[in-house]
């Protein structure tokens, strides 16, 4: 006890001042790295697990040095303005399956270094216009399994570093021209299981780096001829499970890529000679590969329903060929008959002419 007292009594005023400053600094550091009692913190509070803890709002006492924050499985409903203020070090944020219906303006203010944001399996119907303003470093964004009805180009316009965007399993019925304007580094775009009815020219512009485009399980029945032309890096195009009955060869020929793999099964194809020609041309183009060609089946005509296009393709143009042959033969016969009749008429007229000249000579 005396030793301890003697130790402190021998501190000079300068040392005591230094010790006091050090204690204050340590207390602040400890406070800034404190872990909320409902959460689990790992690696000196860099990784914070607040998953399924019944939070109704984003907690305010999170460690400022948090690198990964998992708030999935809570009951947030509404993400408020500046909800993550002070979390400048955050790189990964998980907000999945949290019943989120609304994002207030500047909800992600201060997250300028965030690289991955998971908001899947919520109830979002729209994104605010300033959604991307503070997310300029974002590389991966998951918005799948929400109820998004439309995309406002301004909502995504600042995501110039985004490489992967998952919008699958939403309620998107159309893509406005320029919907992905500004996403020049986007490589993967998932839009399957929405309500898209067509692909219009201009809806996929300014995506020079896009490699994977998944559009399966929509209601797409029409694709504008130039809709896919801007996608010069496309390696995979998924169109399976849509409402395509016909397809123009020129639509796919516009893909000036090294190699593009196509997925076209599960559509109600109307198998006729025109469709046979289109697929024959596609299969003959070196950089286009129909990965599921053996699974491309006919819906029409009824007698071919369920049949593989590959197994009936040789029959599809037979009727047309026979018709053309009949027409050709008919035309040839008609022409020959006309020539014969003309020749007979000519000879007959020539005979009459000779007969008339002989009579005049006798006179």
C-alpha cells in the first residue's frame, strides 16, 4: 500500500499531466470501440454481428472502426437519415431480411468507402433519387427479392465503380432508356424473375463492360433489333423461361463479342421454317453458342408441341419446299406451254405468209 502511495507521490506535475491525458485518450478509444450489448464484436470491433437482435432502428453506439456490419434479420422498417453517421471505415453492410420498406434521404451518408451493400429480401418499392450519392465506391449491390416497381436512373447514377448488381425477383415491368446510365464498370446484371415484357432500344446503353446479363423468368416476348448492340463485352445472355415465340437473327448478330453464350430454353417457340433458319444462322456464327439448344422445344404448331427443335428442324421447311417446288414446276410448265404455243402460232402465220406470196406470183 505504501509502495503504491510512494510511487504516485514521486510523480512530477509533468508526469501527472501526461498520465491524465493518456487516461482520457484511452477512455475515448475504449468508448469508440465499445460493442453494443446486443451485438457480438470480433477482431477489435472491426467485425460487428447484430443479426436478428430485434432492432427497430440502426443502433447509434456502434464502434467507429467497424469494417463489416451485419444488421440482417431485424425489424428496421425504415432506414433514417444519417443512420450510419460516423462509420467512415465501413466496407461491408448487410441489411437483408429486415422488413425495410423505406429509405430516407441521405440514409447512407458518410459511407463513401462502402464496397458491398446487401439489401436483399426486404419490402422496398422504390429507391430514393439520392440513393447512390454517398456510395461512389460501391462494387456490389444486392436488391434481389424486394418489390421494386421501377428504376429511376438518378438513383443509380453515382455508382460508377459498381461491378455487380442484383435486381432479380422484383416487380420491374420495364426498363427506362438510360436506366443504368453511369454504370460503366458493371460486369454482372441480374434481372431474372421480374415482369419485363420487352427489351427496348436504349435500355441497356452505356454498359460497355457488361459480361453477364440474366433475364430469365420474365415475360419478354419482343426484343428490339438494336437493344443488345451496345453490349460489346457480353459473355452470357440468359433469356430462358420467357414468352419468346420468334427471334430475329439480326438482334443477336448485333452482339459484336468474342464469345457469347445464349440460354434460350423454356420459351413457347413457334416452330416453323423461319425459326429454323434463324437458329441455323445462329449456330453457324462462330462467336454465338446456344448452350441449351437441345432443350429448346416447340409450343406450336400443336402437332409439334413438346418436340425438340433440333429433332424436327429438318421437317420444318419440307412443306414450304414442296410448295415452292410445285409453284416452280407450275411456272415452268406454263412457260414451256407458252413457248410451244408461240412457236406454233409463228409457224402457222409463216405458212400463211408463204401461201399468200405463191398466189400473187401466179397472178
